[in-house]
């Protein structure tokens, strides 16, 4: 155990000597895909609950496809599948983009988490108490202002517990990244296993690192909830 | 209670002593039948391949009955120690990490490691020729160790993959400039197939005992020194009287025993 830590702690945390690896890569994947998913999911969630079929149906289809297929297959599709098409390799910008495993991974992860987040936010928007909307209308707000000032802030707050779950699930999902040659924590654990045959320590160490990240994420979301969901807490007597 | 413990431990000692004194009427080999042409399954379910023929020949020379036990490759060493079988005969390379856990028979074969690249690319398996290029290797293989030790410091981008088929897929699609692997695996699994069209071996066999090892042998438990002696004798006999060459010819057009 001590030997493994001494030899591999750098690879587990940030570098294998030539490239980023381990924790640094996992966190990078998590932060970028979650950021992309969050930004894209707010307009998509609004479209998802729209009365217009032309807006809601395409979003429904998108989220149905990405929630209905395993992330592993989506990653293989974007990494191996797309690059085997001639058209992707002939168009310069596509070729540049899909050549890099990192880009394919972020694309797959971002779209996947975006689909789930869209559904979470759409559900929260649908569950907005009617009184809040009526109050906004009574003030003479138009639809845009109503969304910006009332519906979105209220929905995002109420979605926080479900959203924290999605972020943690996304952290676990990053373990498939090595399929696209992206060296995350699990890849380093596999290296250790192959080099030492000490499977218990190799995967045990990786599990410990994931546990630490989850612990920090949970603590952060607790803090966020106690700040932004304070109005939903039972009153102190 | 104490009496029971004494009786049990005595019984255990007796059985372990019995196992030690056994004169190998039956030898059980662990095999992962997924690596043609060394070990694979015929359509009728029978085990076939170079390793299987060698094992059966060894058993015949030991005047023992051969029993083949199928097991996943990554679980071979624990299973051997747990006495699920007496030897691992499944193209297992002899290397230092494994020698810490188990013993090995004399070498059975040593297949060459070679690089594959686009035909006519002019790339050679040296750090100078590959500088700035991407070379794919399978994670955990001796080839990965070689590329990382000899090429990566010279500015070659060595990309480890989860398995060999992903390496070859990326070589075919053009993401990789070259791939480094077992020559037989590359030949059977890629170059002879339609997707390997336009690709060829680049440069000759690579040699480096430190990373590439000294070939494959039969993995044995450290305490079974009598079995190792008997098997080593059988292997030496096969090499001497030409039986090895006869079996080799069935599967390969070249020398797999190596240096």
C-alpha cells in the first residue's frame, strides 16, 4: 500500500510525467461538462415546458435519446463512431475537433448531463406554485421578466437537491472516460493493478479519492441549500 | 475444544503433506481460451491452439493426465495459488512483477514485439523517427512499458488504450500514426483482415529484456519445485528431438521460440 502511494501519488492526483492524469482530469471533465450542461439546460427546460409543440417536442426527443441510451455507448458513438465517417475526417474543423479524445468525451458527457438537468429543471418549472406566477402577472410583468425574476430563480432553488444528485452521478459517470483515452482516476488505478497485481489497493485507493470528492460536493451543496432554500425550511419555534 | 483443534490441524497437515508428496498423475492447466492461435475454442467447443498442443505433449512426457480448466486471464494468479489448477498455460509472459507471486517453467515461446504503421509512411520504431507522432499501446502490456521507457522521454506521444481493438480502430481511422503490439496479434487481428489494408509492419523486432521480458512460460506455484523440474525436462526434450518444431509448423511460418 505504502509503496503504491509512494510510486503513484502524482499520477493519481495530477500527472503521469507527460500529461495530466487522475484527479485533475476527472475534476476537469466534471466541471466542464456540468458547466456546459447547466448553461444549456435552462433554455432547453423552458422550451421543454412550452405550450408550443414545435419547441417542446424536439427537446423531449433530445432528452429521450440521451437519457434512454447508456453513456458508455454515447461516448463510443462520439469517439469511435463519428471519426470513422469520411465526412467528419474531410471537414477540417470537424476533423480537428473529433481527433482529440478530450473533445469527444466532453461532448458526450456535456450532452448527457444536459439531458438529465433539463428534465430536472423542467420538472421544477412545472411545479412552480401558481400563486407566484399570478403575483408576477398582477405586477404587470411580461413573460420574459416573469421567467427571469420569478419562475427561474424559484425553480432552480427547488431543483437544488435533485441537481446535487445529478452532479454526483456525473462524477461517477466520468469513470468511462478512458474508453476515449482520457486518463482519469480509474485509468491510473488500472495502471497500478496491471503493474502490481494488487487489485485491492489499486481500486481501493481510487474509491477513496472518489469518496473524498463526493464528500466535498455534498458539503458544498449542503451549504448552497441552507442558503438558497432557507425559505422552505420549517420555522424555528 | 483444544483436542478438536489439534485433530483438525493434524488432519490439515496430513492433507497438505499428501499434496506435497503427490507424484503428478494428473496435471491441471488453467487457460483463457480467447487468444488465437495460442488458445481458442473450436466450433465444437474443443480447446485448440499452440499452447494446448504444447501442454498435451508435456503431459504425455510426464505420463500424466492433462485436465484443462478455463479461467479469466486476470484471475489466473489467484486461482493458481488457490489450487484451482497446477499451472497457468495461457501465453503468460514471464516478468518481474509476476515472479514475485509465482514461479515459471522454462520459456515456451517468445513472440516478437513490432510496430505497425501506414505502408510507406517511412516511420521506424525509434524515438527520433517518431518524435511528435502518436503511438497507441494497450494498457498494462509489456509494449506500453517499452514505449513509455524508450519513446516517451524523446517526445513521442504514447497513448495508452483500454484494449487492443480500440488501438487498431484508431490506427485505421487515422487518429494514431502507429501502434506497438505483439507481432502475431497485429498480424492475425489486423493486417490479414480487410480493415488492415494499407498498413504494414514498420521496422523489425524490438528487443529489450527489461521491459519486453523474456517470453512466455507456464506459471507454477513456488512450492511445486518437483513439477517445475519435470516440466522443464519435458520442454527441453521437445526442443531437442524436434517435436517442438513440428507443433510450431502447424501454427506459424516463423520461429516463435525466439532468442
